[in-house]
């Protein structure tokens, strides 16, 4: 038989184990946490909208403004070359501004105008849905022209970003804390 070297250790093992109950979380704890995190809510919107605008602008730029001007001319947009350059510049500048959170309310205006024009000149005839599965060939889905769903989502995000105000880690938040705005400190 095996002898126990330390009998006091055995008695401790035989004592009932008591545990402290976990602290109860209540609604006020959750609302406190929500209030602390609320200022960060606009950051994902700012990043995805900024990336989306920048990606679309750079895609048009990489294909050449003349190619985009041809598309605009085919859809009946007046001054297609000028509008191509304005659209590309707006998408790139707005994308960067949204990504860094700079002048978001101001930059949202031309961005919203681009989206509304896109709805009425390109996407409206194709209906609401952005995804129209036409076929499935060779293991790949083939989609039709997108509707105006994504444009409306972008417009809703722009409205939310403007209404939420400056987010942490943004140029606009930094500008709000500057000495030129002492009432906001």
C-alpha cells in the first residue's frame, strides 16, 4: 500500500470545494459598455465606404478615363469626358477622405450625388437587387447587371456617417479637439 506523505494535504482534498458566484451582469452594465463603444460604431462604415469609393475610382482610372467616358456617352450623360474625370476624382478623393475620416459631411455631398446619378442613369432599369444569377457554368456563377440596392446601401451609410459625427481615430475628431474649437474640448 502507498503511504501518504502529507496527511494535511489529504484532508484539504476532502474538504468541499466552494466557489464564488460570478458577478451578475445586468442591463445597466450592458448599456454602460454600449455607451463606451458607441463612438466606435461609425468606424466600420467609414472604412468600407472609403474602400468602396476608392476601389471604384481606381478601377475606372486603371482602365483609363476615356473608357469610362465612352460608357457615360453611351448612357446619354452630357459632357462625358468631363464627367468621367469628375467622377473618378470624386471617387478617389472621397474614398481617401472617408478612410481617414476627413471632412466627411462635406465629402458626402458629391459622393451622394454620384450615387443618385448612378441609380437613375445605370441601375434603375435593372430593379432593386444587386445580384441577378443568370447561370452557373464551369463551376462559376454568371451574374446580370446590378440593380440599385448597393447604391441605396452606400447612401444609407453616408447618412449614418454624417449623423454619427466624427469617429475616434479620424481627422475630423482631431480637428474637433483643436484649439480653434475650444468649446468641444
